[in-house]
C-alpha cells in the first residue's frame, strides 16, 4: 500500500500487514509504509522526452538558419539633375578595380539596368532568378561566388541624365554577413537576386542652378539589394541526428532513484 507522506507524519494509520525491511529487521502493522519518488515515473519519462524534443527543435532551427542564405544590403541615393525626368534605374555591376584607380566595367556583369522604376513602384520588389530575367545574371553570380574580393559598383541613374555611383569591395559590402576568412559568398548557391524599392521620390523643382524652363528633378531613392540562396553542401541527416544526440547527452537529465522505507506512525 502506498500512503501519502504527510498522512504518515500527522496521524497513526493502521495498515493491513505489509512488511518492509529497514536495517535488516522486518516490520509490520502500525508502521507506515510509503514509497519515496520525487517525480512519478510517467512524469520523469515525459520530462526527458520533452527535453529531447526541444533540443532537436533548437538544433533543426539552427541548422536551417545556416543552410539558407538571405543577405540584404541597404541602398540609398540623392541627386538633382537638371531637366525633367520621370523614371530611374539601379545598376549593380563589377569593375576591374576601385574608381580611384580608373575603372573599367567587367563586361556582362551589369544587372537590373533594363528595369525602369517610377515613384509608383515604391514598396515593390524586382527579382532576377534566371538568365531569362536578365542575361547577365549568371556572370554576375559567378563573380559573387568565386572566392575573390572583387570590386562591386552600385549606380543610381536618373533616366537620360546619369547619376551618382558607389563602388566598394565585396568584403566591405558584405562585411556584416561574412565569416572570418571569407571575402564573398563562395560556398553558397545563389537562387535569386532581388531589388526592393522602399521609396522613390522624383520631384520637379525650379531655381538656380536649374534650367528656368525645365527645372531640375530632385531624386531620392531608398531600398535594398537581396541575395537569396543556400549552402552548397548539407550534412547527411544521419550525421546531423548523431550530433544532436551527442549534445543532448550533455544535458543534466536527472532521474532520482525510488525506494521503499518505513516510518513509525505518531
């Protein structure tokens, strides 16, 4: 018979003869027999199962987070070209070197240049996923993942009037996302590249030094360039499972021993 521990302490409990052993002696009636167990067996097993499931879930989330690539580079520009314009284009391309040393565009690496953007496109995303979307996408991705610190350029062009540009090495442009020793996105397969247009404002203004008839087009752009991809190689699921189990073995899973004891009823 199993009797609550508090009941044993607070009042005499008559039991049907049931023997238990304490110090080698056998004791019977008028002794309160009870079972000590900090957690019921079912609860212990449930606790262990939940810990293992939680550990596996955290490991899978971490694994997936490293398997998927999402890199977002913020973009912004401001210009005030003379004349009246209604569209804008963003160009991403590779150069032979920094602009300070005289630039030469690497042929076949300019993307998004064929897309004309207007203020009504604010909030829109333009995505290139194949050479059907942009014939120079494949070559651009080739430079992005070749393991060399190539020179990138972002060019913000008001249609027909030119515009400002910014060039920087890949290791600088991607510094927030690269691991130690990496200079570009080598080791990843790039599935698509997206241009997100947060805001584009093109306002016609007059006054010096703008043309008094046509004025100027004050252009401000904010957005981001997004690289989407995945790692080239993923560990085998069986190896991944073993790694998870190895980590779980380090968790302090406590299973207290249960036993039978006796207490004299007071």
